[in-house]
């Protein structure tokens, strides 16, 4: 049983026990490996297909988030540093309220009332506490309704995002366009984010402001930082004070005080709800929405502002209804908007360093009378509306002057509200026609002739050696034979004027005309008598003022004095203007005035007659009716009127005794309304001087006329 010879081999323990201990070790490793490999399979089962689809986005979000919060932290730190820097650099509020880099020029009329201005007006510092609450509330309601919110630290995120979306949806750059900027941001922009005006970098203040308004992403960031610096440095009321003083409101008005004075003739403290709404409405578009440009549009915009004020609780329903029912209107001076041509002319004689280039506020006292100015403007417009054919391009000009040369009114064209435009009263050199003839008769009277002396109105031939004969003609192509000097002037006969001019001497006639202020080049030949020389309306009106004042020359002037605002002593006066040297004796001037009164009494100027008034004047019409004049005077004022085309085209059926005389009468009728008639300082002739009859016949002209004679002058009118 034992096998192998009955020997029993050594006993060996069964291996299952040792194997049972080893197996767990051998199996454990694969189990752990299996466990590690099983993790992805269990994760895949939890995520599913949706998880796989979303995983790239989750990964991207994590990347963006990590970058964004880091970038946001950096931007916040930069903005914070910018806020601290800007806040430390801000000067006191009193140095920030005046936005102008140059001063203003305010023109006052003869009574001291302002009628025009140049540059930007600054009415003086106001504060948010002292300004009318209606104006303050209107600005807040319109520009930044959350301005006083506790979380408002200079930027309104909601308004900014809404504005960017609106701009983008309308196809514009999200950073451009209106809306979104808080009052603090707008104030930052008004301060150009702390960048001062540098004349070496910007040629004009306008260029500087345009550059400041240019929008980029970096500038928006700077603007936000500067706005928050304002909030850190100043109170809300201080910021609003800076804003109300610096914001441009159109019409040359910088700040609410200047605008209130400019548009309504009151201070910003006195502004009503309707006026406050109009001023606040202008801010959005000062060139388009200001009431000087378009009152109806300004009123419409103000209605929108009133509704905002009502909706935000600044106005009760009844107060809002009252403001809507009674919209703001312009003050008297602003509504008149008179004297633009006059202002340009008056300032033209002042050095640039006191006007265009001034850094001070200048007050210019002038001779303008606003009532007379309005009368002249209304008269011109009335005649063109009622007596000139529709569509006519003819122009006209008016000058009204006192006997000493003080200009009381000036209209330089049919656009009576124009400023900076071509001034036909002072800049247009035109032939004077028969309006020149009084200088011939003034010369004759000075030499002892009498208005009753006779002169032959008969065919006249003037021979110029080497040039041939010249035969002037009368306007009516007729001859009246012997007539008085008075009749020849009243009927504006050309031949007697030429004969008289040749009799007294052309050189003396030129001297008298120049003595009375006609500075233009005067013709050297006999055609001088027919007004072929050119002059301006203001020159001619000033010369006639010499007839009225008794024979002395005048220098037309518009400036009385110029001073710095707030200073009692003037920097300059117009002491050299006014009445100058005597040109003809007083008796001659009084007789000439009487002769000119006969022009209006029965001659070519009858349409200038005014019931109850003594009037002296002279009409003038040039060749082919290219120019028509009427210059006349009462005992108080001399008024000159010119009419014609700018391009020197002939007019149709217009003479100086026609439409210009109508304009003259309409002007003077309005000026003298309610006045007692003033008598003219004139002297009727006692008898003939004994000179006898002045004849013409055939005259041989000297050689000096060779260069100026023109045969077409024979057709000159009047």
C-alpha cells in the first residue's frame, strides 16, 4: 500500500493554505487595476451625450472667466489709480466754471441795452443752489434722471449699455451718438478730461472742442475715470454747478446764465418752468434747437422736457399743463435780433486784439437806436413784400444817421437778420447817378449863385480833341430852355448839371464832394456831373448829413466808447468822429436844403412826401437802371436808400424816385410815428444873384477827360 518498497515518503503540507493566502495578493493587483480602469466608464455614464456636447463650452467659459476677472481687476486698478490721479489734479470749482478760452464782445445801443454780441457770452457764475429750481430740475430730468441715486458714482451703467445698444441697432458706432452719458460724464467732456487748451496745438477754440468731443474706447475709459474723480472730489451740487456754467446753449451763450439773458432777457434765477424746459432742451443740439434758430422747434423740444419733468415728479400735472399751454418765447431784444450789419461795421474799426483775439469781456457802447433799426428793417421788408415782384433777386440797403454822423440804423440787405454777411450799405461801391448832383449845386451856391439863377436846358456838345463830340441827354430826351437852378435840380435835368459843373469848374466840384466825405475816386471829365463815379451808401448819407448840419463834413461813426466789463473808464472812445471841418458856408447849405426840398415838393422825389413834414432829398438812377438811390432828410435824421442787383444787372422800371423813395418814406414814417414834425433848417432865395443865364451850347473839353469819357453816358437817367 505504501508503494516503493513499502517506504513512506516525507509528508508535504497541502499548498491550498499557502495558495489561499497568496491568491488574494495575486488577485488584488488586477482588481486594483480594474478599479482604476473602471472610473472613466462610470464618468461617461454619468455625463452622457449632453455632457460631451457641453464640455467645450464649459472649458471655454472657465478660460474666459479666469481671463476676465483678472483683466477686470487690472482695469479696476487702473481706473482707481486714474480716479485718484484726476481727483488730486482738479482745481477749485471757481476755476472750472468759465469754459471760454477767449472773451466776449457785447454791443450796447445808445441807451445801454445789449443788442448784439460776438464770441461766447458768459453771464457770470451761478450755482446749482441759486439757479431757478425749474432749470435745475429740467436739466436733471432730461440729461441724467438717476444723477442723485446713491449708487451713481459718475457713470450710469444702465443708460450707457442702453445707449450703446441703441446706437448699434441703428447702424452706428456703439460709442457714438447721443445718450448714455451721465451729467458727470458730460461735465468731464466739457472739461476735456482735464486737458487744457493749448494754442500751439489747436489753432482755434472750436478745433479744441471738436477734438475733445472725439470718441474712442480709450477716451471713454478716461471719461469714466474723470467723471468718478469729479464725484470723489466734489458734491453733486458742485458738479451740477460746473455743468450749468460750462454747457453751451447756442446763440453764443456759454452757460445757463448767459443763455437766460440771451434768449429771455432775465437771469437764470428767474427762469419759469417753460423757460427752464426750453433751456434744458437746447443742450442736446444747441445749434438746431435754440430758439434763435427756430422758435417752434425749441418749443416742441421743451414740451418733451416738460413731460419728463412731470413724469419724474418735478412738476405737478397742473403746473405741467400750464407750461405746455404757455410755451416760452424770446425776450424783446432777442426777438428783434437787430443790428447784425451795424455790429459788423462798428466792430470792423476796432483792433483785433480788443475784439476777435480778446481774452477779456469787452463792452462796446454804440450809436444804434433799436427802435429806428426795427423801423428800417420793417420798411424794407414791407416794400419788397408788397411792391416788388415775387422772385426778384434785387437787393437794397438803408442807413439812418443823425446830422453829426452818428449812425442810428443800418440794413445791409434783404436778409435783415444776417450777421457776417456782405454789407451793401458799407461795402458796395456803386455809381451814384443824379444823387451826386447836389455837390455841383453846393459848389455854385458857395460861389455866390442863387437858386433862382437860370440855366439853359438845350442841346449840348462837348468836343474832346482827338476823341470826337459827346452829347449828354436828359432822362426824358427833351429840352426846356431857360430854367432856374432849383427847377433843374428838382427835375434832375442832366444837361444843366453838366453846364453848371463846367461853369464852376470840375475841380471845385470834386473838392466839395471830397470835403463832404466822398473818398472814392471821382471822374476827371464832364461826366462827373452825371454821377459816373462810385461811392458807398454810408459815404453818400454822411455827405447829405453835412447839408443838414449847416455845411460841415461828418465822419460817420457807430462807436461811442469801449471798456472792459466792470471797469468804469473806457479803453478807447471815438473822439475823432462826428462833425468835422466846414465845407460850404451855412447860408449856402440852407439854400441847398431848400432846393432839395423842392425835389420832394414837385420834382423826382414826390413819393417820399410825408404829410405835415418838411423833407429834402435827391433821387438818383444810373445808366440802364443798374442803381437806384434816394437820400433825404427831415430836421432830425438823414436816411439813405440804395437798390440794385449784386451782379450789376439792369433793373426793370426802377428809378430812385420810385421804390427807393417808397422805402425811404416807409422807414421815416415808422421812425417819426407820434412825433411832432420838425422844421428843416432851410433858407428860401430872396432873388436872383445877378449872374444871369448860364448857357451851354458847344463846349471844348480839355485833355483830361480823354480817359474817362464814354458815349454811353448820354443815356444816364435823371
